[in-house]
């Protein structure tokens, strides 16, 4: 593409042939000086490399002449010499006093007289040690100088005069080419181009910057083809402009050099060497510089408007001059520095015009759309209608197979078109969908909202609102349901709204209402959407069916939710490949989990994962990890669940699914809490609390926090947290959509706080769930569990444990077994308590929850060593145990026995709740109990025993 980077290494490197050329040049020079010593003349033709470089042999010959004491006449021709006859030769001979002006006399227009005077002056200067006449840049020489040398050189063949003619052959005119050809035919020696070696370039760079030159700088400097003067000039200019940095004594090309404009000094120096190229060659170079890559003659002809035949000849000249070089796919610049200098030297209006033409040319050539757009961006123009249509078609064609590339292309095209272009609205809708599909929800949301504030047609507005509805899903990182509903309301108020658009907008409202828990309103909107859609199909049916499924799930109607969601999935499949990117099958996971159909969830997720990898829809990755982790956590495969949720967290952090990140972190906290890693779980919960926007809803966060507090033996604090949850939450939706059965824990905490009304409400909700979902094991199990706790019936809780076993929910079964065992112990059924707790310990161990198993083991040990006697009376603590309590611990224990929470005890004793918690745990340890109920029983037993002793 149009790469402006500097520092590319030169494509050519000295090889064996270059070394042979240098050896041949040295031999020719030695031979010439040998002839000079024998008073014989010699002619050396030194060719400069390319159009920028200098042949190193020139300086070497001059140095050798000075060493031998040979007089030197050195001159460098310029372009102005061509208009002044004999100026090149006369200026060279008189420079530095090698030939006195007086010895030449007045050169009149008589050719014979002029030749005679020149011959005489040269013979005089050569007398003694000989004379070196060095005509540098001889390609600029005037025509009369060339014709004069054609006669003068043979005339001095027997005189000690060494001629060195250095030139760039591609820049030479006809007269200069003619004399060079004649001289070569009559014995002149050609000295091939000899570039500076890498070591020499490194040395020049080091001298210019007083630092060691790095490899990148050496490669860059080599691009001027070995002109020592130009190397130093370019390197200093690049350093002054920040393209080259010196650090720790090493000079190297700066990392951001490609983003910096080329210094004017470098541009002028390089372009000055190109000014003698014919106009067609210059035009060819400018076209190539604008195209910015290897190009064809036909492309250059399209940009310049010149005939292909003319540019084909110019291409040959440019290759011969070393400015361009053949490439496998066209012509390319010999060095990037030359291309950049040519490009920078173009006037801005000319550059913009060429880029605009280039857009048409490359579009017609079938080049990549990105290249077309880049030319339009640099031209600052939207381009022709043909080019715009080519790019628009490219967006549509790439959308299915390369959505990310298509999205980038659409955004760039939108920037070019502006808001007023007829294609802008349609292209905006496409861009929003593509950005959504490639996990760039934030950018998609911004683009859609900005467009919705324009005057859109009804179809574009409807499609953008539908796109916002998809973006509002937490998986895409937005989650602004209320904004979507408002945009839909505004669109529905349009008088020109078609019925099918009305259906789509009502479906959008229905889905977002269901997402925010307004199930009744969602059902109404979904029914209206389906009615408006009639027998038609499409987005309205898809979203309305999904909305009814979600509303049914939140009402606890699991089978209905699955049926409605399956209808949405069927419609998504029917709508084709682009809608497949929404991965509607993910909607099936919540109702399937609620129905205990874990194997179907796994099968569904395997299919979604395969499609997501195929379509490269990375936004779906956190979701499939989340649902897979929920299934494994419910089944009790806690290590696998934590690994899955860890992958989901990592994927969510890398993407934009911030809403889902909160759910993932909360689930991980729940799993870690169950596994006993309370420090890590606390870190997760703290991060959820700090997440911006809707990291997780308040009820779920309260549940995760309450679980953590229970695991940390801070049940009174957990009870306070749960109090708010029970008072403000839709318990049906909460219980129906949670990862694990929460009702038994919530009921126990409600009773601990004395909230009998909350516990009763919870029991009623669970019974309703069980009634609405006959045949679903976990709902029946939870109802039996709560009934057993409420009626103090261990058999009911054991029945619940069996139902949990049938559902495959091992952690729920273990929790039920613990509750049944504790209740049996309280009721004096020692053997049954031991049996149930032993089974609970085994189940927890099979889940990988060793800390939970250890807690059960401690309770089991208490049953075995301190169980109640057959009469059901709890034995008091031993005198030693009771005596080990401090005075404060005794006071706290007595208040616990009266049913006070830590917070209430703290208020009464004027201590902090944390201090009270410490005293409670100390009492647990000293009296060998594991919970507040056991502690209360021990206090009561101690007081009874003491009263009986006092009565005696």
C-alpha cells in the first residue's frame, strides 16, 4: 500500500560480481597511471551508479594523482553548462590553477585556433609529472566541449595526460553519448560503477553524526548509491528532523520515522539529482510514487494520461538510470528514500489530483478496496460514482467471509462520503452490524446513535434500532436497555412507518423489556409484534419469540420458555448466514439449565463454539464459557467449572463484554467460595462492585456476598445482606435464573434474622415454581427442602437430597444432606445424623470442595463424640470447656443463645461487629461447636445443669 516508512534496506548487496568490477576498476586505474609515467595518454570513463550515486573511483584517482605529484585539473559540470560553449572544459582546466587563463588566451569562435590553444595549454600543464583532467558529471557537459574532446583527446595520445570522464550515462545527451562511444572505440577504458562499501557508508554516517551507525541507518544511507557528499547531507538532515536518533553512542532510524514528513533538505537534495531526467521519466516516477507500491506501465499511463508506448520507453530509461527496478509484479523504486522524496516534492494540489485519479485506476484494475479508499482519503475526495459503487460492493461481498475487514472498509468509506451522501444511511446500518459481529460494540453503538440523530428514512431508522437492541445484550458490552426502548418509541411514532417495520420495533421493545424483568409488558409487545408481522417472517418473529421465551423463563415457566426460544432459533436459522453471527442458540442455555437438561446444554455449546470459531465471532466466546461453567458447577465438577469460568473471564477482558464480565466474576466467586478460596473470591466480588454500568444486578451481587459471608462464619452479616434481597427482588425470576438453588440458604438466613415473613414468601415462590414445572427435579427438591426446614422434618430434606441426585446437582444434594443431618442431630437421632453427615462429606469430596467436606467432618466428629443421649437432651459443656471462655465470650455466647445477631450484640456491648465475630468463633472452638444453633444449645445445657446443681 502507500507505505511512507523509511529505513528499508537496499535491495542490492555487494556480491562476487561487484567485487570483480572493483578489481577491474583498480587494474584500469593502475594501468592508466603506468601509462602516464611512460609519457603516454590514457582515457578512463567512470560511470556513476544510478542517478544519485558517485563512482568511488573518482576520489581514488584524484588521491592517487596527488600522491604521485601529478597535476590535477578537476571540474564538475552543471546543467547551466549546456548553454555556454566550452564552459565545461575551460572551467575544469582553469580550476585550481592547473592551466593558467593566460595560456589559453582569448578563445574566439575559430575552431582550429581554439583547439591549438587548448592543446598547447594542456601540453604545458602536463610537462614534468603529467596532468590529470577530471571532468565530473560529464553528462551535463555542453555540446562544444564534447565535440572538442572528440578531436583533442586523440591529439594528445602521446602526451602524459590522463582523462577521467565521470558521468551518469542515462542522463547524457546525444553529443556526450557520441564522444563517449568514440573514445571507447579508440581505446578508452570503462570503469564500472563502484558503490561505497557498507563499511564506508557506516564510516560516513559515523563522521556526520559523531556516533556509531546502526544497521538500519546504514541501510537507509546506502539508498543514495554511494555519493559521500549526499550521504553526509541526508544523514544530517534526517537527524535534525528526528528521523534518526542517537542513543548510547549509536545512531539508528527512529521507530516513528515512517510517520514523520521527509525533511525538505533531503527532498531537495534527492530531487536535484533527478532534474535531468526526461519529462516522461519524471511523470512515470511521480505516478509510481503516488501508487506507493510496485506498479505497471498501464497504471502509470492511467494516472498521467500519457501514451503507454511513451511511458514504456520512459520505464526503460528509469531502469537504466537505476531509479526504478523490475519487480515480479511491475516496477518499483530502487530505494524507498527516492520514492518518498519524489512524493514529498509534489505540490499538494498535484498530489491530491493524482491520488484521485489513482483511485479510479486501481479500482478499474481490480485492486484491493483498501487501496482505493486510501487514495480517496489522501485526495480528500469521495471519488467518482463508479469508485464509490465498487467500494460499496466490496463491503457487501466481504461481509460474510471477512466481517472485520468489511467493517473497517465501511467506516473509511463513511468518513469519505459524509452524512449527506445517498449511500450513507444504508452503509451505516451495514457498518453497525459488522462492528457488532466483530466484537466492537462500543464503536457500533456510537455510530448507530450518531446516525439516529440525523433525518433518516423509516427503514434505516428501524434497522438501526434493531441493531441497538442486539448491542444492548451484555455480551456486546453496552446493556443500555432503556435507551433502546426510547429509540424504538420514537421510531414507532413515525407516520410513514410500514407495518413490517412496526412489527420489528415492537419486537425490539419486547426483548429489551423482557431483559429488564418487565415480563408482562414484554409479552404484550411481543404479541403485538407477531400480530403486525402476520404470516411474514424475519427480525420481528425472531426477537418477539426470543422475548416471549425470556419472559416465560423469568416467570418460572421453563418448558414454555424453551418452546418459545426454539422458535426464535428456527427463525434465526431460516434468515441465513449473517443472522447466524448472533448465535441465537445461546438463548437456549438458560431454559435448558433450568430444566436440568445439562447434556443438551453441552451439545448446544459445542455447536455454538464450532460456529463461532468458523465465523470468527469472538464476542460469543465468554458466553459459551459462562454457560459451560454453570453446568459444571451445578453438577459439582468444581475444578472444571473454575477453569471454564477463568477462560470466560479472560475472553471477556479481551473483548467488550463488560456486562457478562460481572456475571463471570460473580460465578467464579461462587465457585471459589464453595471450594474454600475465600481470598480469591473476595477479590472477584470487589471487582464486580467496581465494574462500570451493569456489571451484575444487585440481587445476584447480594447472593454472592451472602454465600461468601456464610463461608467466612459471618452468618449474621449474611442475614443482613439477604434481608435487602428478599425485600426488593422478584424472587421468581431470581430463583429461576440463578446458577444454583438458593432458596434453602436464603430461608435459613431469613430465619436467623427473625424474618419469618421473608422466609414464608420464599417458600411460596418455590412451591409455585415446582407447581409450574412438574417433572423438573430441582424445583421439587427445593420445595421439599424448604418444607423440611420449615416443619423440622429430616425426611422431607432427605427426599430433597434424592431429587437433587436425580437432577445431577451434587452440591445442592450435599447441602441438603448437611441440613438433614443437623436437623436429625437436633432432634436426637444420633445414628441418622451420623449417616447423613457422612454421606454429605463424601459428596462434597467428590465435588472437589475439600473445605466444605472438612466443615462437615468437624460436625460429624461432634456428633460422634458429643451427641445427645437417647432422651434427646443436649449434654452441657465440661467445666473445663466453660471455664476456658473469657468473660466477654460468655456474655456474647449468652446473647447468641437469645437469638441476637452480631450487629445487635455489637450495639449492646458497644463493640464492633468484627470483634463480636471473633468472640463467636473463639466460643465455637472452645466449646467444640460449628454453628450458632449448637452454641445456643450448649449455653442452654450449661445453664440447666447449673440450675440443677444449685437446687441440690
